[in-house]
């Protein structure tokens, strides 16, 4: 039974490359309001997890559940938004949009009534979304609550995945540079403490410079 459960979890952990993302959002556009709200938010949340992972580059497999499992530190959409802001992976505008998306997603996911994007609370919430780029995936875009929500999810998914890709490369480079510094500084017994400190400082400066050049 555990093996079957793990297989089901693996389906929900798959990420979206550019081609898959476009196909996914075309499917979103064809769905009902409820399915569109849940599916579009799922894509954003996946992208957010990928971004958080760039700060957990050395995360061991046995700690995966501790971080992202059902009872993990970052198990919920809300906790993932909060930690992303604290780590400066997202800005406050993106945080606000993500919280709106989370609230709308939750309304559709948990309501036992038949609700749509035309319901007043949903309409008002979607008015607060600012990430929307009209026409990004729908050339016939009209500024409706549904379109604004879906397009906001799409642009955030794209931005966060690309930021995660850049951050992952930066994190890997930073780890390799730091390992290089440690090897240089501590395997040579005749190197002075002052020179060791200078070497580590030089590597740190290279890491900061590499991070500063990464696209936001």
C-alpha cells in the first residue's frame, strides 16, 4: 500500500518544462471554473516549491518529508509563500498575488456549493491580482475575473520556474566555489590563518557577484 501511495505522490511532484506548461494551461482554459482555479494554482505552487528548493540544495532524501511532506515544515501553500518571502525569493507584490490565488483556490476546492468566478467574493478577490499580462496565453483575452486569475497564475508560474532555474545554478556554483575555498584553505598546513581568511573572503565575493548577475 505504501508503494502505491508513493507512486501517487510522484505524479503530483512532477514539474513543468516550457512545453508542458503551455499544454497544461491550454487544458486549464478548457476546464470548468472550479477545475481551472485548482489546476492553475497547482502549477504556481509547484513552481514555488522549485524555487524554495534552490535554498535547500543539499537536502537529503530522508529529509524530504520533513520539508515538503504532508506534515512538513513547508507542507501548505501558505507556508511556502511565507518562507519564500522571508528568504527574499519573492517580493511583497508577488506575495499578495500568491495569497489571493491561494484564497481563491481554497474557496473552489472546499466549497460544497456550485460557485463560479462570477460570484461576488471571487470577483472582488481577482480584482486585486496585478501579475496578469493580458493575452499571454489567450489572444482573445478579456479582463474577466476568470481570465485575470488564470493569466496571473500562468505568468507567476513562468517567472518562478525561471527564477528557480537561475537560483539553482547559482546555488550549485556557490557550493562548488565554497568547497574549492575550503580545499585550498585547509588542506595546506603552511597557509597562515590570515591567508585562509582572505581566500574564503575572495570566494564569498565571487559568490555574491554571481548571485547579483542572476536574472530576477
